[in-house]
């Protein structure tokens, strides 16, 4: 009999569990939701800034890639004894010195309209004028001119007009 009685008492305890327990109030639940909302909005803002910075850095990296391809082209031209002149992105594509470059801002390819070029001065690469679909690296101090290679930076990226 003793075991049945213990069983019944333990079952009553199990079934009555929570009768004296308090739940969370609506205010407490709302406070948790508000806090989670604030944390997630801060995270989204931070991620947006990181994505924008990465696109800017990729754009400058593309300009440097263009410069490297132009450098290879110049070495070949020097061997062949050809005269030096500004080198367009379109020309480097046609001669297979580089593949089409993707614009990090739009996901499309850089236009092949001869606006993007490498400036040659004294038989050396002196600057780059790099145009994407929506941004460019060809304006410095309000003047449209090739950006010197050693001064390329994300700070010089300007929207196309």
C-alpha cells in the first residue's frame, strides 16, 4: 500500500507543477523583443557598412588589375619597339591581356566605351582613369583626370554624372 500512496503523491506533485509558478508578463516579453530589435538593427547597420567598404576596396582593386594588365602590355610593346600611348580597357580586352572586369557596385561588367584607360607618361604608367557603371576613379579635386597609381584610394571613388 505504501508504494501506491507514494506513487499517488508523486503524481499529484507532477500534475500540480506550475500551479504556483509565475509566467512572464507581457511587459517582460515586450522588453525582450525591443532589446533584440535594437541589437539586430545595430548588426544590420554594421554589416551594411562592411559591404559598402568591401565594394569600394574591390573597385580600387579592379583599377590596380587594369594597371597590371597595362604593364604587361607595355612590356610587350617595348620588346616590339612600338610607340607608347594611353591604353584603353577595350584594347586590353581585345588583345587578351585581361578578362572582362565585374563592377562590384552593380554586378555587371565594366563598360567597353574607351572611357577607362591607363595614362602613359615617359614610357611609364602614371595614372588610371577607371569608369564603372555607376562610379569612377577618374576625378581628383573636382577635375576629371587619371588618378596617379600611388594615390589610388577608396576616398577618390566618385559617382558617375
